C-alpha cells in the first residue's frame, strides 16, 4: 500500500518558556519564520515550507504531534479513509485552524504516538544561499523522528505494511526480535525510527546539517553562549546510519539531534542493514557511551483526541541498558 | 506518466588506455569492483550495486551509454513498451550479455543521447564504513549526468511529460526560452541536466562527495600524484544547484564533476528555481569564470544501434559563451 | 644580528570611502575594535592587541606603512640606532601621536617600502572563544606582508643579514637568481615575502584562518552579500608555502589573502625550500592560473618622510608573467 | 636566562609489542621513518627531522625520555654546564650512541621527569605535500608534552626562571595556588604542561593536526580498523588552550593527544590566561566529562641514571577529581 507519504514534515512541541526556547533554537541556527506571544515557527535554511518545528507555550513540555507531509489532498483523503476503515479514529483540523497549514488530520498510531498528516503548508523564501544569515550549526532541514515504543515489531509491521515505509537498518536482540528499526519514505536512512523502550514517547527530532564542520561550529557557538550544558551526547558517529551526530536538550528537555552523514536508500534491492544489539560499533562507531539520560529520558506525548498525556508502559522486550537505542 | 525510474545508475565510457584510466579513477577515490584487460568496473564507497562507472578500452574515447535504474523488471518492460508504442526503436541486451547486470535495453533519446535502462545489478559490499579504504576525494556515489543537447525545450518536455522527471532548477534566456534544465527522479537537484549546446554530447558525470573537505582533499591528493593538470575548473560554488564543485578531465578528456551541497527536492509544491542566463551568480556563486574548454568540450556519444558516433549539430538557441551551461 | 623583531604587526592603508571599506572588512570577518569618521581599527578574533589593520579615509588608496612589532622599547631604540648608523633616516612618532600605539619609528627600507617598528600597542579582549561573534571567514590574525620590489636579492640580504630574518622558501630563475623569497621572524613560513616586480609596492596582506572550511565559508558569505566580484583568485593551494589561499580585493583594490596551511619553521637546521620559477606546482599546487590582475596590480606605497607616493620602477630580473610571484 | 631551547622534540617510549604498536601508530597517520626488530622511528608528515616518537620494545611500557631540541651544540654545552653548576647530574649520550641523533644529554628534572636535550637530528624528506601518503588523522608534527607532577609551582618556577619558558595559560585553585600551567618556547600554547597529580608521570604527548576534519577522519579510520576502544576522550574542545582534541591510548596505554586549534603566543605583552579550577568551561568548553581513566592513569617514567622506574608520590595540592588537569 502506498499513500504517497513524502517525508516527515514538522513537530509540534509544547514548551514552558517561549522566549527561553526561542533564544535556544535561534542560537542553534534555526530560522524564525514567525513568532508571537504564544508560538514560534522555526525552519531550516533550505526549507521552502513555513516551518518544521512549532513551539507552543504551555504548562507542560510535551509533544502535541509529529507530522508527515503527503503528496496531495487526495492522498490525504485516501489515507484518512484508510485509517477509518481499519477503525482508527481520525481528527480533522480544517484549513485555517492551524496557521500556515492546509487541512490536516491527526490519529493516535497503534503504539500511541500522536501523528498528523497534511499535504499543504505555506511557502516561504528558501534561505539556502543566504549564507550571511547562517548561524550556529546552520540547521538545514528536518530529517527524522525517533520514537520510543513498547512493541517495535508492531510499529515496524504497521508502518511498512500499512503505510508503505521501507526499512534501511534494524537491530535485533539475541533471539532475533526486532529491537529497533529505521524506516523511510524519502530515500534517506529514515523519516522515523522506533526503539524498544518505555513508550510511547518521542526520543528526539533529527535535523540535517550540511557538513560535519557545521556540527563542530554549532558546539562552539552554543558553548560560547552558555549552552554547553545543553549538549547531552556527541559529537560522535553512529555505526547504525553512519550519522555524525550531536544530541542536545532544549531548555525543556526535548531532545534534538544534529545529523550529517547519511546515504541514499532509493533502491528496491537495497538490503536493510541488520545489527546485533550487542555490537559495540552499532550505537557508537567511535566516541563514548551515551549518558544515562539519553537512554532514560524522552518527551511525553499527548492524546490527539483528549489532549491529555498518554500514559507510558514497559516495553515488550527486556531493557538492556547499554545499547537499547541509537 | 511514471515508469518508476529510480535514479541515474551508471555510465559506460570508452577509454583508450585502460591502465592509465584505472590509475586516474583510483587516485580520485573510486573503488575498483573488478577489472580485466578490457574493462574496469568502478563504484563509490557507499554503493551496494556492482558499479556506477564502466570503462572499456577502445580506440575512441566516447560514451557508449548513460543508464537509469528502474524499480523492477515489470517497469522495465512497461517502459520498453512505451518507447516502442511511440516509435522509438528499443535494443534489448539480455541478462548475461553484460557483466553484473540484469536484462537491459537501450534507446537513442529524442536528442540523440544513448540511454540505457535496467532494473537489476549485482550486489556487492557497501564500503561506507570502511574508512580505512577511503582515498582521494572519497567518491560516495553517482549523482547525475549533464548533457549538451540542441533543443533543451524538447528534452525538458520529453523527460518531464513522458518519463516522469521533475524540474528543480532551470535557466532562461532573455526571451524566456529554456536554456538549461535540471531534472530529477530521486529527490536531489538532478539525475540529469540538459544544456543548450552542440549536441548530443555528454558534458560530465557528477559524483557525490560526503562533505566539502573531501573535495579539497581530492585536489591535494590528485596534485601530489601528478594530476594537477586534470583539474579543469573549481573548487567553486554554483549558484544554480548550490553545489560545491570540482571539474576534472580524465586521461581521455571525459569530464567528471565532484559534487557536494545539494538539497532535498521531494515536495510537489517545491517551485523550480528560475535563473536568468545572465545572472552572474548562476554559474559561479563565487570563484572564477569557467575556462573555454569547459564550455566548448564534451564527450561524443555513440548510436546504440549502429555503434557509430552520433554527429553533433548546432543548438537551437544562440550560443552566448560566458553562461551557456553550468 | 638580532634586534628581536617579533612578527609582522599591522598595516596602515588609505581608503577612499571608509564606510564602504568598513562594511567589506566586517563582512570578511574582521573585528572592529574602534572606528570614527576618519579611521577604522580592525583586528582578528584571536588578537589581543588593539588592531592589525588600520584604515584611514584619504583621497588616494595607498599604503602608509607596514609595521613590525619588536620585543621591547630597548630593542626599538637599538634598531633605530642601527638604521641611523647605516645612514637610514629614522622618523619617530612619539607615544600619543598614534592612537592605541606606543612610540614608533618609520623608515623607507632599501627598496623603498614604508616600514614601521613599535614595541607597544594597547591590549584588548581576545575574542578567540567568542564563537558567537564569528562571522564570514572568521579572520584570526595578521600573518604576513607580500611586497613587490625591484631587487629581491637586495631585500633578501638586508632582511636576513641586517634584521635577522630567516628564509623558509625561495624561488630562483633559470640562472639561479633569487626571484622571490619568503622570510620570517615568528616560526611560520613568513612575516614578509619579496617578489621581483615593479616596485616598491605592497602586493597583499595575509591573514590567518583557523581552518580550510573558514575560507569556504568566507566565500559563501561574501558572495551572498554581493562581494563575489571582490574574490580575485582561489580558493587554491600554493605549492610554495603549502597555503590554502584566497585572494580578495577590497573596495579600493588593496589585496587581502586569506591563508591557512602553513608549517612550523622554528628549526635552525630547516633547509629553505628552493623552487624553480617554472615549476608549475610552485604557484598553484592545484587550481587555476592567477588572473592578470593578480600579477599586474598592487598597492602604491607612501614615502614616510614626504608623505608622497613612491615612484615605482622596473624590476631587475626580466618579468616572466605566468610565475613571477605567488 | 635563555638557553635557546627551540621546542619539544621527541619522546622515547617503551612498548611491549613493537609490531602491535607500529600498526597502531601507522593507522593513526604517523610516518614510519625506520624500523627494525627493536625500535620504530615515527614522525609527522611535515617533520624534516628523523623522528619525533621513538618506540623501543621492552618488558615494561614506560617513558625513557622526553626531549627538547636546542639551537646549537654550543647551547647544548651551556645548558649542560648550567645544570651541573646547580648540582644536577648530567648524563651525556655521545653522537653515535643514539641512532639518527647527535650528541645529547639527559637529566632528571626537579620533579623527577627524564628530560633529554639535543641540537642535532638527521634530516629526512618532509612529506608535507605528499598528500597521497596521508592516512588516518594525518599527524603533522609533535606539539607538546603533558606531565603530572607533585609540585606544579616548583616546575613552573624552574622552567620559567631557569630554562626560559613562558606561560600561556594556567589554572589556580580556590587559594590561588597554581594547579596546572602551560609553558612554551615555540610561540604556541605549549611545549610542556604540568598538572597537579601523582608524579612524576607523563600524561600524554600532543601531536598537531592540520585541521579539525583530520581529527574526525582519524576517528573514522581508527574505528574501521578495530581501534574504537583506543579512543579515550573526545572529540571535544578545551576551554583552556582552545584545542579541538582527541585522546587515544596506544596498545600499552601511553596516551596520545591529537590537537588542533591553538593560537600564536609570540608577544611579550601577551597576558597568560588564568582559569579557575572549577570553571566548567576550562576543561571542556563543550562535550563530556573526561572518563576516570583520563584523570587517574598516566605513564611511569624512568630514572635516566639507573634506568629504573621513578616512584610516584602524592601531589602537593589536594586532588579534586573532576578538574585536576586538562
């Protein structure tokens, strides 16, 4: 089945101090498309759509939605129809109800993640060649979501069989159970990854950088502005995905990955790379072990229908600390 | 119409001294998958298919074919059927007739370019994380073909309307005629570009690098091995495509572009970037004018049916030297 | 003889439109220490002295002085005494007569260059770790002067035998005459270079960058701000000095080199590297030939006593265009 | 007093398996000048002297000597005379007794470090522009020694007042005692650093890289060759010295620092940078805390007269783990 989902599109996060968050993301090198007293709309330098990160000031720092862009409004309708036909409740947000966005709908996916689909978002000037505006890590574009779920096998089956994603890499435990999986629609390593952990939670949002030096520059600029403590892990290289990575915690603890070093996954005969959970090169091709916070902490998500936090539960597979996610 | 062409796949070049060419491409950072006394099969470090560049030792340094990979054998049959239905002669090369390749067919495209399609190529080990084998410019993968044609508008219409390519950027002259166009199937800036010039000829084959420093490293390594004279143009940045580029001439004069700095073109609402032919930033965002050789010289192509060189002709639009292609 | 000259220290340039020049140098990544309606004082990010480039608004774009820092006021007095003893007229500028500078003196060197010596300059905050202030090419510090003189052998002898410089690299013509020489006091490739050309003129002032990517970033930023035309040559690598270089012309035509890739020249047993004038790798290890402007144009210098431009004359050795300087 | 010590020159290390060590250092990007069954002589790519690292196969992995190059044999004699006059026992090693080295002498410095001085070492081809030979982290040259001593104040006084070193940066505890000091003869941040710890020991030898990307490349190459576990700390940036750093442990546990990002310290009016021991930016401007091994482990040194290991003792100032050295 193929509903023409194009790529991961945006995330909607709640933050508790908008000015503080705005300052952080600006230091990191995001472009502020628009902001008011309630919201900040952020995008990367090459993005021609209005935003890929929407921050709303609220009491609790949670995840309202992670969103995918589909090809057309017809695809959107077909996809909504598909969800309804399988008994998934669809919540429509008509055009005009969300700033800069066309009509969209949200569902709670089988593992409880708040997922949004839309086809249309306002166009803005792409700033790719406005090098005079490049700052910090010079964030280029949204790349992926990384989600903690209780049952990775189920997410894997659902996204591949129902939604038409393809798998680039995956991790199995010693009984060959799928521990984590990297799935894509655009031909990169991933638009979304799922890992075995307390779920549902959003582990991080990945943003693409133009080159490795931008990541180093980002570290230097953040440190010089007092944000050294927001650097949680890295720089390092993941074996899985080959990413040159840096993990940051925003002022509310939402985790951002800066990411460079992917590869093209366009080919149907590309064989997904299989990693053993205990292969030491998988998580960290080189560099240090991740700190505990990286394994234990992730953002709580909201129920798209009730607006309440979704309760998390224990994962299906036994947690084994050092390498349960990447 | 969409025949599920995935991406540009390989080029087949004739060279006059195989050992000399092999030494050059190895210095440049290609992986030699296989070679014998007649042929060298080369690939980039991240490629999981057998080769993206096939060199055959022959008397004349010409282009035998530029090839696209399609999704499946069914797509291949449908595509061949389409060509036949519109009166284009199809030359099949059955499986086994070309080393490491499944069945394939070739056509002469409307502007006279020798184009091949295939679905299947042997798999080999991807060397993405064998950093100990990285050499020279550390070539990662094939990215695009750049072709000189007499009538860009016709190629543009044909590849977009008949073959399902999309346009990322294009150049117009002062009468708004399309002077050059960058077309893609994979969501990068291009799989193929067409420029107004004496055609049909192959101007260059572009290969993707992992970062800008690999291009600088490539220059240093080539120069230290006596290949400084093979550097024709660059390093520089194109306004059009935003590529950080280097143009090289192989020992027979075939032109290779090392390329980094693209962007994602996945979105249907991405508006193709329009450039004026005389915008000085278009060709060279910074850096020097291209040398005459870069404007004047390109590789002759063969007729897929007769095996003879295809005669070139004057382009439809008046040549205006400084900016007629990128 | 060793008068404890430490390093090249600053240049004093006349420019015809101070605001225009200030904008250019700021885009390039200099720090503006101070500016008023007559002068702009610029420095690099790691410099702890007040300035390394002083621009004065005047009618003609000429060079008022190139300056060396000596160890102490005693060294300054000894050096002045030495010049006087050999019949060179010394012009003292007492403390207070030049902003932010201690007492200094100026001479016209044997080839007619306006040279200044000083021991003391005001200290300012070093901004090395204020990465949030890094802009453009992130200029770090002054590195060297490159001067066109009529008789390189004479300059070579004078600076080495009289002033205690050491030679790192030099070029000879086919009769083994010294064509160009790179001389240093600090253990880098040079504080000053002399080349056979119409002299005396200042060919360029070199500034040190922290890494090669800063040079690429500088090109991108300059181009995005409309300064692409100010890029005269490069990026490329010189065989001589191993520098990764970029040459820029400021709005008045004064030439600035951005420079990275030197080596340590501390050792007395380091043998100066000898280059043949016609070795193609000498000038440009890789990359393109320099444009004519780079060979022909340089800044006129002033007489330190009369304040009038110094008349230039033909060089002693026959000019041979493609490689007469680096 | 100034005995014309030029720079740190070489280290002589004992290793327990020469082939294993040779393989490691070659992977790291050193040039092997010579090797036989007992010794390996290694140097960086820009070094014109025979070696900067000498490995001898022995039963115990200890440090035989850290060596400084002086200007001339006369300086060497004067320096030896100075040591003898102050009662320090001098051990001469006449020319011919050490391969590729002129006459040299060794002393035990006041804190017990085995220090060697020499003026002359054989010249070899500098490989700076043999980019085709660049491998791994492309090590350029030796940069500094970092030593653990019991009484930093004493080392500081001795090296500055007796041997003519200058201080670039230093750390004080909350009572303003000198905790660590970075001292130089060449105008970089250091030729030697001393830190308060169990001493005397050699904490690490620093080698200079040409740019930050070489450090990243080094990590990738080492990991792909099975040396990921030898990466102990980094990449990161030190606040103190501004170095972009990576710490490695060789197969015997000797620690190597890869280092880039220094600044020029030539000026007599450069004010040493003072850091508070508890300033979190001092050790790690950004990036993670050093692992315990980095604080606790260092190489034992030999007595230059007896050839026996020098017993270590407790440092004078109270150890405070997180930040006692850099």
